[in-house]
């Protein structure tokens, strides 16, 4: 090994050791707790919509619920720090901690944890926007994004590709839930009565989240097929579209309850899960 490679390895080892610091672990767990709370609020909004009450069943709608209280600005900035800490932890998972894995596993970790790092970072920036008074509607943003894509010749194909990607992520969540693939993340209560309850929450939550994502992906594909970008309304639009179907409200309540179950599971994972 050359001196240059040795120096780079030593630097990477030092950065990895820094990423294992207790502070980042606490921030990452706090970030998981924030995401859990958002899922619980999303679930409550979905159930409220099923009974005819107004609401935005999307991340910005859930964040608005947290912002609309006397401690809103402090809560927003706390969530910014937690989500960005979680994003940084996921980035270190994708790069530094994956260095010793076999090539295929390292690539898979880079894609999965790298995607999560971007996703959590985006949520953190959304919290920052609310903290600064710059509120946004993700449904409107989704429609505007879809419309801008449709203005290009390959736009419809890109919209279909996006829909298929979201559809694939939804299927992944459903399969992960049914196969209990989440157990490797949380084994603190393995073999106990609490463990069986947590397993039930994990299965229900992952399947419900997967179904909601599949509905969202289908709306993107339908919007591209019809050349009507206004129909790609994100999670909020996909859930509200269920209201027009005979069994829609019942399914909406089931999905909302599933989101709440996922949030409770994620909250337990934030406290006791493997990091």
C-alpha cells in the first residue's frame, strides 16, 4: 500500500470513528422519533379525511400540525437538527461503515442508505422552511413538478419511470412487512409478548405504507398516460381519491391506522433499534 493510500485510509478511519460518536447516535435516534411522529400524524389526518374532515395527508400537512402550536418555531428547529443528524448518519452508513462489506452489499448499502440520507435531509429542509415561515404544499409542488416534466418530449416517460420507482418502493415495503424483514432492525424484545405485539405493528405499518406508496406511484403513471399532470397529486391526492370509491373510506381508515402502527413501531425502533 502506498503512502497516499495509507493516509486516505487513516483519514477515512478517523472520520468513521467520529461518525460513531454518541452525539450523532442521539441525533439519529431523535430523527427516527421525528419521522415516527410524522407517520402518526399522517395516519390521524387520513382517518379524519375518511370521516369528511379537511386535512392534508402528506408530510407538509403533518409538519404544519406540529408548527401550529405556541412552541412551533422551537419544535421546527429541533426537528431540523434531528432530521439532518439522521441524514448524516445514513450518509455515513452508505459510505464509511460500508467500506468493509463485499462489493454487491456495499453497492446495495450505498443505494439504500444514500436514498434515505437524501430523503431525511429533504424532510429536514422542509422543517427549516416552516421554521423560517416559508410554508409549502407538497401536493402543489408535485403538480408543478409533473407539469414541468410534461413540457419536455421525454417528460411522460420520466413521469412513468418515477411512478414505477415509487411503485417498486411500495412493493418493497409490503414484502418487507409480510416477511418481517424489519426484525433485523429491532430485536430487543425478541421472543417476548411485547416482541409479538411489536411484530404486529411492524407488519401492519409496513404493509399500509407500501399500499399508500403504490397508490401514489399509480397516480404518476396515470397522469403520464393521460397527459394530465394535475392528476399527479402525491400522497395526499392518492389517499383523497379513495373517497370516491364505495369502500374508499374504509380503506382510508385502514391505511391511516396502518400509518399510526408504523409510527409507533418506528418510535420503538428509535429507542431500542440497532444503530
